[in-house]
C-alpha cells in the first residue's frame, strides 16, 4: 500500500477543516475518544451540532478564535491507500504556513465556497500550488447545500476556475461539487446532486497515480553525512550517506561528484549495513565509490551523462516569508539547497507576480511577507541544481536570514 | 528478561523490503534522512531514549542510518524514578548491546538540587518536573539537537509541530512563530544556547510503529505484552500497583491480565486489559480498538484541553 500526502487550501471558512473532519469521519478513522472530545468541545462552544473542524484545530488560540493558524497533520487510511492530510490555514497572514504544508504535497484540494465563487485566496493558493509543482489539483466547490445543489452554480464556478487555471501550470485538474458539512460527494456519492456523474473526492484521492510524478530519469544524490567507522575491520570504509532525490543508482554506475566534477564508479550501495543492488527515488542509502575522492556533506553525486546545471548565478521564483524584514536587492542570505549551504546575495528583483491577475509587476523595490516574485541571486559557491519544474527535489532551495537564522524564503529555481 | 536487538546486518533488508507495504519503506527512508540531517547539521546531538516503543524505533532507525558505523550521538534518558523496571533494564541492555553511550539524569536529583515541590495528592506525577531535568541535561552537555520519538498522530498540539522544532534558550516552543519548513530542507541553524527538538517519526501512526517493530523483528520490553499484574483500579483506569502511587479509599486493588500500550511514567500511564501475547496479537487488538493511544492510557493529557500545548511551551519534549 502506498502513501499520498495532500493539502487542503482555500479561503477562511470555505470548509477546509470540516472537509478533513468529514473524510476522517466517513472513512471511520475517528476514534471513539477523539469523537467524544470534539463533541464535548462543540457543546461548550454552543455550535449546535458537532463541529468536525475541531479535529484539526489543535492549538488553544485556534480553538478560541475558531480559525486555523498553522498546518495540522492528520493520518488515515482506507483499504486502498494511506493518507497524510495537511490542513492549511486560510488567512492571508498565515500563507507561509500554507506553503510549508504544500511543499511536500502530492495533491492539493482547493476549496471554493459555492456562494462566493473564485476569490482572492483561490487565486493565491492556486498560484502557489502551481509554482510548487503540486502534480494534482482538486477544486472542491463546497457548501453546495447553500446554493440549492444547483448544477448551474457549479458550472459557472467551474468555468471561472478553468479560465484561471489556463494561466497556470496545473497538470491534472478535477472539479467536484461537494458539501463537507453533509458529506455529499466526499466519500459517498451525493443524492442531492444526481446531475453530477464524476468521481467522489475520496475516489480521486485513492486513485491518482503518484509514482508517475516522480523524476525517475535524472540520477541525483545529495550527500548528507560521511560514514567512517574507523574501526579495525572497517578501517578504510567511507560511505556517503544520503537520499536519492531523483533517478536511480546501481552498482557499477559511472558517476560524477559535483561541484568538483570528479568522476568515479559506484563500488557498492548499502542500506542499513547490507548491500543492495540499486537505489531509487526517495530511498535513504549509503553509496561507496571505487576511487578515494574527496566528498563531504553538501556535495551531489550524479549520473555521469546527465548533469544538472552547476552555477553561482541563479534565477528563482521566491515566496517571501519574513514578517519583519523585506527582501531587497543587495541583501545577503544563506541559501540552502539539498544539503549544501552557501552565502548568497540578491542581485535583482526581476518582477513581482500579482496574486490576482498573475501579471508581472516591474520595478519592484522590495518584497514583503507573502509576496511572490522572480529574483536573481549569486551564491558564494557553485550550486548543482535542476530547474524546479523538471525536478522538484533538486530545484528547491530556502533562504535563511543570517542573523535571526529563520527561514525567510522558499525558492523554486528556474 | 532477554532482549535480542539484532545486529542490523543480521536481517536481510532486501527481503524485508520486498515483503512489506511500501508506506513503511517510505516512512523509514524519511526518518533515516532526518537522522542523518541531524548528524550532518549539529555538533552535539542526543537521542532521547525512554525504553518505550517509539524510542526503540528511533534507535533502530539510527542504527540503520549510520551502519556499519555506530550511532554518532549518545542516548539520553530523563529518569523520573517512576519508570517501569522492565523498561529501565531494557534500556541498559540495549545501550550495551549496540555500544551506544548512555546518559541518565534523574528527576530526583533535580528536585533535591533545586528544592522543587513535588505534586502531592491523588494524581501526583513527576511528568511536568521532567522538563527541568531535561533542560539541565541539555545545558550540561551543550546539546544542540535532541531527537525525540513524538508522533503527530498522538495528540493535537503535536499534530502542529514541525519536524525540526526550534526551541529558545529556555527550551520553549512558540506555536505561533514556528519556522516555515519547506520540502525536505530542514533549517537547523541556531544561536548558542538555543536548541532544536527533532522528531523523525512525526509522520508515523501508532500502528506504523507496531508494524515496523514486527517487520524489524525487534523484541520489546515484556510489559508491552499480556501478563498478569496487580493494579490499582482508579476512575476506570488500571494503574500499576507501586509504592509511588498512593491508593485512596475509592481505589481498588485488582489482579488483571493486562499489557501497556505506552510505557511512560507509571503515575500517568494506564494498562489495558488484554490477552495479546505476541506482536501480531497486539497489532490485531490495536487495529480494531476504537480508542486512541493517549485516550486509553495517558492520564496527563486529560486534565485540560490544551495540556500538551502548555507543557511544550514550557520546554517539554
Ligand atoms: N452549509 C455548509 N456549511 C459548511 C460546509 N462546510 C463547512 N461549513 C461551515 O463553514 C464554517 C467554516 O468551516 P471550517 O471547516 O472551519 O473552514 P476553514 O476555515 O476553511 O477550515 C463552519 O461553520 C462549517 O460548519 C458545507 O458544506 N455546507
Ligand atoms: Mg480550518
């Protein structure tokens, strides 16, 4: 059985938390004591019927204010798949937490309130999903019960969304009319919307193909740690511990070490101290090379005839996440890419992307919290990267503030 | 009691990987990746070890992450003095067997040194006091990262926490100012005196842990399996009958066939009635159980709706 990570996005009160609660409830994944706890909490808040959103709003201030501030992870399973659901906050001010949750997602469910249609947060979250290269997007048009379960209402919003999506890079889009509150088209097919003949939400979640989304082509392995036991029997042992970011590696493969460019051959691949034949995407293994080359944390081992770009000049889309300081040309940060860290300086903000129209805004001086822009930067050491849209794992980077040490930017290298 | 924590190289990983469901491999690979990030990014990490199933899982993952080398950081146990003897023995044997350095610090010593007041009365527990000992230990060894076995499925505040959870110099977690955590790019940069709590099995459920222990053929402390035991029946919960828990007139001493689902501090960990004597039987019982791990066995979380969040803000694990 495999694993699917998905995020729920959309504006405040569109029903994200309720939707996750509903999925858990209808797939019988809420345990008796958790149910009692939310029943108790619902009663003490006088919300009438039980509020399934309380299942994910776990922080005191979230419960007090009735909003989601930070991402919550919930785990459930059906006979077909295991799921990690990520409930994201809808408020603009917490967009960076949404980006945190979305960065690892295989699929995004973007909720739209059927009464309001496409709104600013729909556009913002769709842009983020597209930039982050989330392969599958489901637009759940929610609260259909409040618009009389009308097919026309659904079609109108669907049309508006498709128009928006045409400006973005969304590979696989599904639109579903739902009621998270009543459970229509979530797990069970709606009797109130007989006109809808497509799949239920759960059915899409259970069947999307995530294996296909992984980059199986480009062999990339970033070295995390060098294992050198230095015991008598393992005197000369030097194993490079890391995770295969993309592609596959086999014993005997010719490889190159970047950024130095040194070439060698894979002598052995190990997992947990035992030899294995090959290692594929996302496996954490240890690679031993035939030659005694100088490799340390931050280096990348790649297939010999398939190199990433090695450069100090990088252009990237950035989501800016610092609520205290702005990003300006000339600022210096630490760039973390794979296991490599390098100081870098911002050369230019090429353009900012308008969240509503997706238009490029020129001559932008600085970026503030949640702004999205294309920037040019130069690193102190060369970085071995692939364009993000080709290789999510090797095209992603973060910016770290050198004084506060906080993560302030999410970069998708172009 | 005998434990057979197998040498990592005894088990055929390839075989294990072929026969088990994919998601366990994915979770394992992610956890190993996180362990290695800790070793790569920090100077003085530690693995917080309690002798419970989650930290036993962590040890196995760390062994695999660094094989054939040894785990490049010590195991650290904050001993409340109220732990199950079976878990303590297991801890000592395991550390010896894998050649890991073991650091044990006692809540008792902190209480004496600081003149702390212990809770008294019916549900008195040292659970909260552990935080002081933990913070002192972090200071003593200048640990910059502490690996813990917390899982997001355990509790609603934990469900919100990052995998690399930044703590200030007082060990405090600020849920409103968590660092963004993007992709698998963990940011462990800190100033001196601050530290990071790292949770490699954040994305594992209780069942995943049990399935993994079974797949890896790991022997657990005997209290995880059904055995007959004398217990205190208090408010419907079965507590170990030990001198550290004072029964009152409402409590009843009973003898039951039980097992423990978690093995925390005895004062706040309840047993469940069970006849499950093997891992398979335990997994079968948990699969059909309609009550969560903490709901069934932890007494400390049920005192207020935000008990865990408050403890974490104060520097708890
Ligand atoms: N009528 C109706 N109300 C809904 C539906 N889904 C959610 N709601 C309500 O909308 C409000 C906001 O839901 P919540 O899940 O907290 O939204 P979030 O901010 O997106 O997480 C709550 O009062 C829900 O009960 C729906 O399908 N129909
Ligand atoms: Mg919500």
